[in-house]
């Protein structure tokens, strides 16, 4: 750990991490909802990957039918409350809003979505009727957006669903990865709890291993305070338990179908000398520490260099700054124009006084057991080599694919390590489906949610031979 | 899930929402799409001797950035032949036996003409008739529509003619273009009406193009007064519905019409005594799809309030409307400003200063303060206030004995 300690007080850090899009007041929500034109065949609905009927849910806010509004949202997107907070709406629904052309001010769809979903989540309102068991069971590996979505639709069709999650909390990156100023763990876990109330069983601290005898060694793990209501889904206290192992083949035997939603692995290594110096972190590790909100325990440097220029890199730089790092520098091997982060994310980093070094490739992490500098080479033709003095480095250059896992269970992947699926999200194995980041190579939570929906339809078709079209899946037939 | 099925003068419908007789019910394919969307019933566009319509026939009033808070039209009854309409009604009823189809009628003031059209139309499978005594433009110049509805004797007489031959329930649709809605309503009941519906459109000129100086809608340089409807007419319709709800002689079901745009508007009509509702302008603005939230919102409302059926709320507010002379003069409210919500726009100050009773001053921090003894409790400041919760109207009387103007004048 670097020696540096933030000079900010807890209160100052809390203020820095205040929600970037706070909840609307009733007056704000009504004003904004009434501004919506209620377009027919609306562009926002087309732009949403889960095709939430946006004008419909907004009209219901205007008519003060909040329960109905929340139902419209969750009907098309089971993680609608999370998406309201984390979706890159500037390039999705709000980017498509016709009010952009009329008055250059789109309807604040995401905040309205949050207003409606909060009503259901905070009120513990159950929006869907769960039918009698249909006699079939499905095992889902991974409780991230893809797993949660698939579990919800299957539960709504009467499946007995068990979600296996190796971590101590459910929610995947919704719980462990989202920038804290967008969404807290509590928000994610509240949504998980709502899904739990539909009868979906969560087996936390349960890792699915690719083959028998391939199990990872049993690890000691912290677990939540058993006993309280839905304890396993809430933020954990400090009780100890072990991580269970279950072999993939046993899982397949135990269930009629399996949905693999394992996401991606840890952040890629740089493959340069010095990566094992103390003070070198990978982005997810760092973000995971921030998510605990034990602000003064998060590793922090005086000068932090973040390598990469995607949205994750932006999350790291902005959160480092908000924790009180004095200087935060983003290093990227290409130009600003080629940066993969969304424009508004870049603007956010800029407004947080982050510095940028473009066209510089890391050559070596200089240090003597501890990070002292990052040595880079300029890519602008000058080939200039230079060093950035720093006491902490965070790697944010994309996540690894889980190719070892898929190789071992003989699920086909493409050259980029992504699981190969057909239109129904079926993998190369009978009755094994996959979706989310492990299939698309890494996209947004909302894409994973849509993949889970499509997989649920694929599973149902495979097990019952019946075509079901969930809301927003592609056609108009509604889910029961 | 509450029960939304309604029984209106013996006609059962899956829900209390019908489309009013107007362009959205022009023809079979439209009504069928409406039923698919969820509408419980439809009153077919008024049938009669085919007419010729003018081109350019609608105009609207906007308020700020809100489009079409009121709509005005100079359209007449159907311009399609009776045979085509009746054929489509029969087909539609065959396909949608559980949905309600009402045939709206309007012919000249001759007994044989009414007998003939009723006989021709009643074996289509339709569920009832609605007599259009309300159209205030065009048709009234020909002695039809409002020309019948404005004269109680005619209303009674024509209703009787229809009842002489009709095997189906007869609804009389009233015009609001009268000084008192009760006499024509009673006349219809006397004539044998099984139910009433109201309101049809209100006489209006929606505006004038101040550049060309031609009023809207422009028909080759000229305009005619037309029928006004849409959200802006709701208060007028609510009043008329409630007057009939309170009238002892009007003992037939009422179909409430006028400015209904969402489930909440519908609930208000039901509470004031309507047994179901009809909608036109809101559908012309947004399409049949608005029925989805009307049903969903009504359902959730009934569930939240613990009502099992929509019937349970009908007329619940009728007893809350009375004559002015029965209102309690001892009831006393005053305005109070809640600084934490105040945005200091000072609209309350100027409204009270120039439009009410000069009760406002400002404190050292610039917040408006009410001089309570001066406040008459008129509500104006609270109505103009844009900040929720910034002004509350607070009751200050002791809640003692009631004192009414009627009591006072009868004692003296
Ligand atoms: C730092 C970061 C920030 C992001 N920010 C946003 C954002 O703001 N907005 C947005 O829309 N998207 C964002 N994303 C992307 C989004 O998080 C992902 O697209 C989404 O979470 C993918 O969902 P998933 O279900 O496929 O995988 P994940 O969310 O990764 O979930 C996979 C789950 O599977 C579990 N698992 C893996 N292997 C096993 C196993 N063998 N046994 C049992 N469980 C296993 C994991 O523990 C994990 O819980 C971000 C991603 C990152 C990395
Ligand atoms: C363009 C137009 C045409 C109409 N035509 C008829 C008609 O043929 N017969 C009739 O009874 N009412 C007719 N109406 C009146 C409506 O049925 C209804 O009573 C009125 O519009 C009030 O309801 P609303 O505020 O929901 O629009 C018409 C209204 C409009 C706007
Ligand atoms: S709404 Fe249709 S019929 Fe009317 S003017 Fe426009 S295009 Fe013509």
C-alpha cells in the first residue's frame, strides 16, 4: 500500500461520492413526465437494448400510476432500477429523444425510470405473479445482470431457478463494479432482493468449477449475518464461512438447463516488467475497495497513474480524485479521438481535474519493491521515452476472457475468447445457454439484461418446445 | 385485481371505457383495433342521411407548451352510407361479442325517419342506441342535433318515437349548450330514455388568425362556430354530470363524457355519478393505446383503496356536492407559507395584492408572510404557487357548530 493518506475527511469524501443523478422530487418528476410528448413507436424505446416502453412508463408517472409505471419498466428489464442509475443513456434512450431536436433538451428518462422503480423497490411491491412450478429447474452460473434477468423471466414462467454465485454478494458488477457515485451496493442488492422474492434461490459463496477435481482450494470467506431477513442478500457483516465448490457437470445433471453468465475475468496484465511491485493494482480490485465505502481503507497514492482509456479507466480516475489523490494521470497509447470511453465520461474525468497523457505506451513499472514511476514511450513518432513519477498505478485495459473455464467444459469460444451462441443463446452444449459479457465480450449492464431475457426464451423453447416472447424481446406478445 | 366489468342500462362491458361517437369510431377496422387495444365499448360515429363535410374542420387551443388542451370541430355526422356502416357494425359485433357497440343516430325530426333508421339498425347485433341530440354545429342548422336537445319537448318526443320501435336500450346524448342541463335530461327520461350521456361539444370559436383575420378553422376564407371538447371542457362536463347525479327525477344511468384523458379523470366522473365514461379527444391526440394506462391505473387505484369492483365507487362524491346555501360559513382556512419550500417568486404576494385581499408582506429574509386576520382563505396564493408545499391552507376555526346561509335566512 502506498504511504499516502488522503487529506479529505469522511464528510468531504461522502460529499464527493454523492449521487451524480439524485432522486427526483415528486414535483420534478411530474414536470418532466408531463414534458414527454408520448411519441408513438418512440425512438427511445427503439434505442433501449431491452426496449422498455418508455413513453408508456412516463405517461404512467404523469397519471400518478407509479406501480403501473414500475411494472412497465421491470417487465422489459428486470434490472430496471440499476439501469436507471448506470446506463449510458446519452448514447441510448436519451440520445434518441425527439426533444433533442425540438428544444435540445432530452427528457430525463433515466431519472424518471429511477423515480418509478424506487417506488416499487422501496415499497417492497411485488409486480408479477409467479405461477405454480412447471416442474423444470434451471441452474444459472453468475448473479450479474445477465443471470438476474434470465432468472426473473424463468421464475415468471414457473421454473425453479437456482443462481450459483462465487462471491459473497449477488449482483455481479452491479454490486462490485459500478462507480459509487452512480450506484451503491445497497441499490443493487435491493433489486436482487426483489428478484429473490420471486422465488429465485441464490447460492452465494458457491463457485462452479469447470471439471471435477479441478475445484479451487476451499477459501475462507466473509459472509453475511445469517438469521436476519434475506441476510444473504444484504451488505455483509464479518462472519466467516467457506466457499462451496460444485462441478459444472454436476450442475448440468442437477438441472434441466444451465445458463452461463459468468461475465469476464480480472483485468488484463500489461505484460511489462515491474508489474509485481507493491502499489500496482488492477481496476476491479480498486473499485471493489471503493464499493465498501470504508473510505480511509481504500489504497490511495499521492500521484496515481491509470493505464487505459475506457469507461472503467474513467471510473478509476474519477473515484481516485474523489477519494483525495493529489494528482491523477490517465495514460493511453492512442489519441483522445480513439479513446473508448463515452464523451460524457471523458468530460466527467476532465471536470474532476484528471490529467491526460495521450499516445504513450507503458514500457516498465519502475520500482524497488514499491512503485516509483511508470516508464513510457511516446507513440507520436518521436519515440521519446519518459518517466512519470507516481506511487500508485492502476491497470484498466480491459478484462480477461474466461477461456480456461470454457475450454475445460468444452464450450466453444471464438478467436476473441467469447462464447459462441446461436440466436436462442444456446452454446455448443445441449441445454447449456450463455449470455452477457462472456458472450458479447464486454458491453453494458442493459445488454446483459437483454441477453438474459433472450436466453430465458431460448431455454423455454428448448425444454417445452414453446415460443414465448417476453416484452421488448422483439415482438409484441407479453409475458404472462 | 378489481372487477372492471360494468353493467350500463343492462349492457355489460368488459370495462367502463367506451369510445365516444367521433372519428375514432368511424368504421369497423378502427373500432376493432380499439377493442384489441383494450377499449370496452364504442359508440359508432353518428349514422343518418349521409352528409358532405368541409375540408379543414378542426382547430385547437394550446396552453403554453401544452398542445391541444381544447379542440374545436365543424365535422358533421358520418359521411359513409348507412348500409356500409351497418354491415361493419354487424361484422364487428360478430368478431367481438363481449365488447359493446352502440349505434349513434341522428335523422330529421320526423317520426317515420326515426322509426325507419331504428328498425334498419337494430338487428346488427349492436347493444344499444345513442340519440345524438347534441351536435351544436351544421346539423343544428338543419333542425337536428342540438336543435332537438335544446328544446325539452323535442327531446322527449323524439325519445318516445325511438322507444316505440326499439328493442334495445336507448341512451340520449345531451348537449351542454343549454342554461340548465336538468330540464332536457328529465325530458329524455320522461320520453323513456334508458340512460343519458353527456356532454356533447360546446359552441365555440377557437381563435382568430390575427394576420389574415380569419377565424379557425379556415374554410376558404370563412369560418363557422364549432363544437369544443378536450381537457379544457372537463369541469363543465363534471358539473353537468353531478347535477344529474343529484337530481331525484333522473333515475337512469349516466355515461360521462368530456375531457377525459386518463384514469384519474375517469374516476372523477364515476365519483360524481357517471356509470361509465366515453373518450374522444384524448384518443384523437395519442391513439387507442391510452386505454392501457386507463385500465391499469384504475385497477391499481381500486386495489389501493380496497374496492373490489368499479361499481363500488360510482356516485361516491355525489353527496359531497350541495347548493351554496348549505355550505358551512363557520369553516375557516388561512394561507401559511412554509419557508423551506418557498422559492421566493413572489407570485403569491402579487396575486393577493392585486387579485385578492392584500394579506402578504415580506420578512427580513424576503419570505412572504400572511397577515392571517386579513386572509379570507380564498386559495388564490396556493393556486398560483409553483413550489409544492410552499403554501398550505390551514384550518383555524374550532370546528364548532355549522352555520349556513340557508339557516340564517330561514331563521330571520
Ligand atoms: C468497472 C466497470 C464499470 C462498469 N460500469 C458500467 C456502467 O456504468 N454502466 C453499465 O451499463 N455497465 C457498466 N459496466 C459493464 C457491466 O458491468 C457489465 O456489462 C455487466 O455487469 C455484465 O453482466 P454479466 O451478468 O454478463 O456479468 P457480471 O456482472 O460480471 O457477473 C458475472 C457473475 O458471475 C460470477 N461468476 C463468475 N464465474 C463464476 C463461477 N465459476 N461460479 C460462480 N459464479 C461465477 C461473478 O462472480 C459475477 O458475480 C461496467 C463494467 C466494469 C468492469
Ligand atoms: C371531430 C369530432 C367529431 C365528433 N363527432 C360526433 C358525432 O358524430 N356524434 C356525436 O355524438 N358526438 C361527436 N363528437 C363529440 C364527442 O363524441 C364527445 O362528446 C366530445 O368530443 C367530448 O368528449 P372529449 O372531450 O373526450 O373529446 C365529435 C367530436 C369531435 C372532436
Ligand atoms: S390527420 Fe390525416 S386526414 Fe387529417 S390532415 Fe393530417 S393527414 Fe390529413
